[in-house]
C-alpha cells in the first residue's frame, strides 16, 4: 500500500492528498521511469554523474506551470554543463513537445509521468484527487543524493526560485 499524506498540499486552500514518501535532504534519490517527448524512457540514471534538477509541475498548459518552466529554462542558461533540468508533469509527451517548441524551451527537458506515475509516487508528488503531480523541486547531486527539496504547499504558488538557484550554485561550487 502506497503512503498517503493527507493535507500535504492545497489547491486554492482546499487540502489534497499526496501519494508517496516525503523526500528529505540527504536521502538517496529514488529511481523513476518517465517518457521523453519522443516516447523514449528516461530514468534517474539517464544522466548519471550529472547534477539533476527535478521539477514537478501539474500541467504545462496552466499559467503557473508555464511561468515556472519558462523561468527555469531562462535560468538554466547559466548552469554549468553538468546540470540537467527535468520538468516532469502528467501531460502527454506530444503536448509537452508542442509546449516546448512554442516556448523555445531548449534548456530544460520536459518529461511525462502520465503512463505509470512512477516519478510522482517515488517522490511523493502524485495528487490522489486529480492524478496529476503537485509542485515540487528536488536537486540531486552527481552521487544521487538529494541536496535540496521544496514541496510547494499551495499548488498555485511558484517555488522559491532564489533558494533553488542558491542550492544549484552551492552544489556546483
């Protein structure tokens, strides 16, 4: 039976249940299996040996997720080559590709968790009531250890960009 965390996040103030464990700094990053825009499988180990910024969003077709993903795409230009940014949602890979093409988002990789909810359940971001992912950010170092975690408590709010970017800078330095 999967772990259920009632009231872990809200949507417009309404409490929602997250499925999966609450990941903490220092944990070994759990593996997952999602799909790239070309339907190929991507796991935690696809970019093994790199720093991975894993960003969980509800849907790229919503205003906050759109804004957040565009912001991380812009910020990623300054990241060193050993940092990969994954934007993970339950949007279909085809919709993600369309969004990425329209937004010229070439500095982030959009990945789909629609098939198995593997990422959502491994990282505790699957929303039971909607079958979508909640907003969260995880920074995983080259050794697959979690170095930053933010579960955004209200889904329609953006993450703390400065804290995320500070964690990336600290890890690369």
